[in-house]
C-alpha cells in the first residue's frame, strides 16, 4: 500500500524550511501532497493561484511530490479523498508544538484512522517563518537564501511593484 502524507498550509511563501520538511518526509512516505490553502487570519502576499504555481515550480524536481489546491472544509476530509494515511506537520519550537498538538488531537477525535506525523525543523530553519520572510522582504531585505529561487524572484517582483516600495 502506498504511504501518502498530506501537508496542508498556506505556503505564503514556500520556504526552504518547508522544502526541507518535504524532502525528509519522503524518507518515510511514498508521496507527499501539498494542499495550498488560504489563511484568512493573515495578509497574503500571493493569491492562491500564484502560491500553487510557485510551489509547483519550486518542487518540480522533487519526485513524489504533488501540489493541489485545498478544497476548503476539514483537512481530514481532504486527506481521505486523496488517500493519505497521515497529516504532515513541521514544528520549529514549543509554541508550534502546542498549536500542532491541539490540532492533531482534534483531528484524531474526528478521524481516528488518520495519523499526524510531526517532523522537527532542521536546526538551520528553526527561526524561519513565511511571515518573517515577508516582513524582511517588504523592507528590502535579502531573503534569497531562505526560499527557493523561483519564490525569491516572485517576492522581489511583488515588492518592487508594490506601492510601499515606490514611496520609499
């Protein structure tokens, strides 16, 4: 039986920390599916279609990775529809762990047959977050070593085209 993990998130933007988690998950799983969703509590840099396109391009050379649009609704329902046996999550710190633990507990209540697999972030990515990358890039900082090349190019273009940088 094929072991499939669903990795759901906004990936706004996809970071090298996400890529590292995906590569490490492929040691355990036959396939990792990224479900790109919209986080309504945060200001998005890229719209959903842009995030899907950038994520597909950034991951195109990693075998056994698929990118899909999150269908809305419960992630556990999407996992079942896609044939996933596990939800993949990455945690950087205690705060992330507490948050993910609560979600995993609720998911287990709703879907006892679905496991949540948590991978600890690699040491060199523990500080990294999409929000931090957006903030640094917005102020003209260089984030090129923190995101895939295609993502960096899109971030630079997005902020060059933004009204904020034109006022600067």
